[in-house]
C-alpha cells in the first residue's frame, strides 16, 4: 500500500520511463528521418493539440539549435486552418510537418496531416498508434509508443504526464538525428546529446526529491487559492502551458500560462496581488527579465 496519490505515482515512474524509451525513440528517429529528407529540409512545423502542442513548443528551440532548421510550433487548428494553405512552394522534402498525437485519433491532427500533404509537405505522425487515423493519414510514422503502466496504475484515470515527457524525448531525438545528418552537430556531439537525454532520468529523480517538500509547503499556503498563473518563455512557455493544464485537470481550479514579457504587459495590472504565480526560467536566455518580473 502507498499513501501516494495516483498522479504522484505516475510522476514517480518518469525516471524509469526515460530509461525505457531513450534508445527505442532514437532508433525511431533514425528510421523516420532519412538522409534525403534531412538534407533537403528548409523549414519544420511542430503541431498538436493540448499536451502534444505544449511538448512541441518545448522542443521548438531544439530544432533551431540542434537541427539547424527554421522551426515553428503551432496548435493543430492554427496550422490546419490558417497556415497549411500558405506553405512556401520550395519543392519536395523541403517542408516537414511533425504532428504529435499519442493516441493518433485526434480530429484536428488528422486534418493537419491531410492538409500538410495537400500542400506538398512531408507529414510525419509522431504517435504510439501507427495504425490509427493519424498514422494512416501521414506520409511517415515516428513510432513513440509510451510503455503501459503497471496493473496497479494502468486502470486509473489521472492527468497524463508520461505521454508529455515521451513526446518531448521523441521530438528531441528527432532534432538530434536531423542535426547530425545535416552536419549542424558532429556525430560525437549528437552522441553526447543522446547521453544527456538518457541522463535526464537521474535529473528527474533528483528534482522530485528536491521539489516535493517545497510543493507541500506551498500547497498548505495556497489551500484557499483557486486561480494560478504559470509564467515562462521559449521552451519554458511550453512547460508553463503543460503545468497549468495539469493543475486545472487535477484540481478544477483556474490555471493559465503566460509568456514572461507578456505577464509584465497584462497580469501585472490585475486587481489582486494574491494570485500564486510560478515563474519558470531557462537560465541565461531569460533569467534577467524573469528576475525583474519576480
């Protein structure tokens, strides 16, 4: 028996999940992104709904830095209804659309795959359900199946955290693969980055241990609060969106995400100064402005 909530128990499985999926997802990336596609690319679009979109926002910078390709993360509807019809006609294998959906059955992502292909882009379904509608609608499938939970946890309906982490590992694996083929990173650098992904398992274990007592203290302080704001920029904005979504799903309390700079232009003027506000920083990229906002 355990006094851990089902959501806590899911979080506890994350280090093991990283160790289990790092190598298979790297192999999926290698088989999905071949030499011809990687060397022809001129731009990449990352898209999905809900947690899958949040994971895409979190990975956008990696595609800029590691893959060396201009990249944009968009919600599935924003891509399918507004952007798909205006992709630059730059030729075969030049526009890559990676569509993230763990289930592979979300309507807007299926629509995105169809419209991306119609626009001449290469549509890659990043999913654990290759035989689902999304996989069948895409040009290629990046297999990213999330291993099932233990029998004790498998039947519990709780906000998903494993699938979000798995999508991020898969997207980073894709960025490393593309960068290695294109020469943006050397093979040695690519191997070091893959080792860093695997080493996240240890970092997650340490983070849970450090943060849990702090969180318990904050929960006691915020017991009567019913509105929360998570603030971040760049990849941390994706983390802020995901965090707000999990708090909303788990508690029913209102939670939102905001960009660091936009907070200073909007939430700064809110009537209440009592709203719990969690600032997520990526260090050197935004530490100075995040400190000013704090």
